[in-house]
């Protein structure tokens, strides 16, 4: 069977052996919960509660601060302890709502109430998704209700569920395919209600055969849905690569998936849509993989948003003595964090704990012009020349070289025998270019 894929990419150690066979466990937090007001692309949310307010589980505590923004709901019942800047995984302090958990998890009225999505209007479905505060749970964090409102809904002919989970070590999506495939298919059916001309595709990397089989069995009688196996390769799950693999259509950084007739959402996002629309349950939890050789008991956890990473690490048996690096996310796209005293947010996918720091092991040398970075780049750009521009801080040249097409996947850095920090340099240059554009208005 020919597998759908894209040009370029790499094959790092997938590391999924640590947690792929560990069923999802529910963890209930013990300490205070922290809800940063910016957990998504776009404007930060605005608090609608005050210090000392009593809140219930599922209650809105912050509302969208603009069109591209998202509501935030409390994942516990308790008392608002403070609204103040708190440290996040980025290393920056962000305004956050701090709630003292009362341990009772008293819900707002109506949570869990069944709704038949086929009897809801399109606007009612969109309103339910918006009120639930759903954003892209694959890592991007784009507000989902905005994504589901393209300019021309009739032009959408593909609704793609991203089940690639190509990031090494992560297994949360895979576990959901094994344990909750009905909600994946159900969420996709809800999305298809919004797009009359669309076909549903669940795209899954071939290293998840049981997940593929489960989903294929569920959709065998669904005329509008099919499961498409993908070649196992990183970054197969990057939006542009996934769209190309499934449809053969290409988009660049100036276009949205909707411009190619596609809507793309991650597995957990699709489950959250089903929960919001069919079960009247807002986004209060996410599935997080705790993994690597530096954690005592790797596993997959259903965690209340706002929970401390420190608590979650303890739930997984604690860090091993001598652990060298802890990453929020996976090793390719994640961010090394200096402290576990930061909150799990909507876009938190994993905690990867390593006994060896590969960056520490190798010394950077000069470029040997081998061209490997060009061969593996999924965006078909030239990292070697982009690095020259970055070293000179020449933003104009960086743009001329199509540097803004970089998706920061890390493939070039992984393949570079000289161990040059290519991706880090490109991220800084992209941020500089965007800052210059904002100044110009």
C-alpha cells in the first residue's frame, strides 16, 4: 500500500516505546491552579472574575479579548486567589488567574447534558465551540471557532483530522485512538455538519496500525469519511505537509488551509469539539504524555488545565536523579524549561525528561556545505544561506531567501553534522521580521 507523504523530512528516534502502551490515567490536582490569560494565538483573554470570587468547575473565568482569541473556563471549583503575573513555559511571566482548588469539583449547571448535533444549527455548533474555549490542542493554539468560520464555507472540501503525531516521544493522540476512537469520529461528524461539500479524512501515521484499524472499523459505513495512512516521517503532521500528503495541494506562509479548501484539526481538538457540542462540556482538560528516560513512571495523563507540571511529574513517579533536560513538549518542537513550577495550559502536549542533553554532547563547528539541511527541509528552502543572513542579522536577505516559509520543525538542525543551531536562529529572525512588519503597520 502506498502511503501518503511529502518531500523532505527526517527519521529521529521516535521514543514512543516509553509510553505508547500506557493507558490514559486521570490526575486530579492538589494545589492551586494557574490559568494564564494568553493560552492561544491572538489577543489575551480578559478576566470576568475578581479576587475572592467563588467559581465552579466549567465556569467562564475569562472571555475572548478579540475576534482571534478564546474564552477560558475554570477546570475546578474553588476561590480566586489572585490575578497576577505568573511564570510560564516560555520563561515569561504572563497575567494569570490563580484559583485555590477546593477539591470538590462542583460543576456549573448543565455540564454533561446530551445534545443531538444533527438538530443544532451551524451557528449553534459554532457558539458551543466558542463558549467551550477550544483552541488547537496540537500545539499551535489557534482559536477553533475562528478556524471553523472561513470566508466561504462552501469552498471547503476537506476536513482533515491530524492523527500523525509525528513529534517523537508523544503518544497521547495514539492512546486516544485506542481508548476513545468513537469521540474522534463523532467530533469529525460534528465538523462536517458545518461544511456541506466536505469530505472527512482522518490521517494517521503508519506506525499506529491498531489506531488505524480501530478508526477504519468505525467509519466503514460512513460515506463522507475515510482513514488515510501516512508515511512515518517527521514532520508529517505539520499542517502544510499534511495537506499536501492528503490532497496534493500546496500552501505557503501567506495562506491559510482554508485557501486550499481544507480545515485541519488535531485528534484531541476534535474530541474537545465533540465534548463541547454533544456533551455540553467546555475545554477543562487535556491529555499529556510524561515520558523519557528521566522520569520514573512514563505515562499518559488526563490533566486539568492549570495544574502544575511539578504535580504531574510527581504523579509519574518523579524525576530520576541526574536528569539533564526537561522539555515542555517533544524533543523536536518543545521548549526546554528551567523549572517545573509552571502551569499546564491548553497547548501543553507533553513533559519529556532526558538523562542526556544531546545539545551538550556535541560542539558546534563550521558549516561543511554538505547540503543535508536542504535535502530534509519540508519547505524547500535553503537553511545554509538563511543561516548566513541570520548571522549578519540581515532581515531583508532572510526574507528574500524565503526564510518566512520556515516552519521551525527542526529537521535541518537534526540533520546538520556541524551541529549548528539553525532552527533557533531562524526562529529569532522570523520574530524580528514580524516585529518590523508590526512597526510599519
